[in-house]
C-alpha cells in the first residue's frame, strides 16, 4: 500500500512521467479523531448547534407512489449546466465575493423551498474535515461530515440570498467537526434533514489511450 503514496503518474502531452512522493505523516487520521472529539465535547459547539437549529422543522422530500407500486420509486437524474450558464454563475460568484459553491447552495436552498413550500429551509451539507496540517492533503481517506444547514428563503434577490447563505456557511465553519449523531442527541431528535448538498470540484487532465498503455501503474497491496 505504501507504493500508492510513493508514486504519482503525471500525464502531459504524449507521454507520462513518474514522480516519487513522500508518504504523508502517519498522524493525520489520529489528528482528525482528536479534532472531532474536541468538537464533540465542546460546550460552545453544543450551544451553537442548539441555537442554530432552535425550532427547526424537517423539510421532507415529497414522496410520489406510482400506480401499482407499494412504496415510492426513486430515480437518478444527471443534468449538465453547460458552459454558458456555468460561466455566468462563476461571474456572479466573483461579483458577490463568494465561492461558486455558495451560489450553487443558494440555488439548492431555493429549490428545496419551492418544492416543500417552506421558507425556513433545512438541508444537509457535506463538509471537509481534513486536518489542516502539513501533508494531510496526501493522506488517503474520507474526512467528511454531513451537517444541517439552515437559511431563510423569502422574497429576497438572488444576491441577497447568496449573501444569507454565505453568512450561514461562515457561522457553521468553526463547528463543522461535530459529528451529526452528537447534534441529534443534543436536540433529542432523529432525522434533521432529507435533502443533501454535496459540492465536488475535480481538477484533472484526462490521459490519452496511448498514455494509459505506455505508463506504469502503481502497485497495491
């Protein structure tokens, strides 16, 4: 398994080159657990989440049972936004001084509000909890935490909604490492949300078939 850390195949042009990488420090996951436990035992974090979710109601996903079916039928749908719309949203994000993720989260919250008929929107947002220590970016593992996110969707402009979403994001950031079960325990609640927003930004270059056939792949154990 150490070879996974030590070799990275970098594709460029018509060829491939191997780069040797140092293994990440072995304390990354231990640090992640330490930070999570500290957050879980924090009285300040508990006060924040109790206040943040005070009188919050579950925004249920409307269920539709097709004729002849005994339970709701789920489907997966993939839509492409296209270059023009993506560039327009990126431009709006720059003008508002926020990441593109915040603009997309505002759209998500607006859709949840429209579908559920609720102004007080509660949805799940997946957060990155990877420790901010040297070498943590090379550590293999999923350092994620899904937490409730709350925003009021009313008749405000898109720019104002984006600003409101950004403020809510910032308020959560310090307390993003608290495990969801702990928040549920503090609130004496079960499910807090049925919707989930997950923003993933992948930057990569796809190798050509020739690169794949001529390059050496890292061994695994």
